[in-house]
C-alpha cells in the first residue's frame, strides 16, 4: 500500500517555460496590435506633414546637376 502513487502526484500542471513563453508572446502581440491601432488612428486624425521648403541654394545645385543653367547666370 505504501508504494501506490496518487493520480495527481506525477503531473505538475503547466510547464513553467510554457507559461513564460505565453506571457512574453501575449505581451508582444498586445504591443504590435496597439502600435497598429495607433498608426491607423494617426493616419485618420492627424493632418499630413508639410514638406520643408527647398532652399534656393539647393535648387541651384540640383539644376546644375541636371545641366540646366540657373536663371540669371
């Protein structure tokens, strides 16, 4: 009678490594879904960013690269 093992003695429930993996996976998934939701919201709610005005000096350089002389030269 002393060598009989109760039915629950062998199983420990969940593997601790599995629990850690599930927690980290859940947090990562939550983070990615949250980022996507914020991105979609920002695309709808925020106005598009304005481009910086190009300086005359840069325009001159670009024209010279393309072989077109700048006006007044």
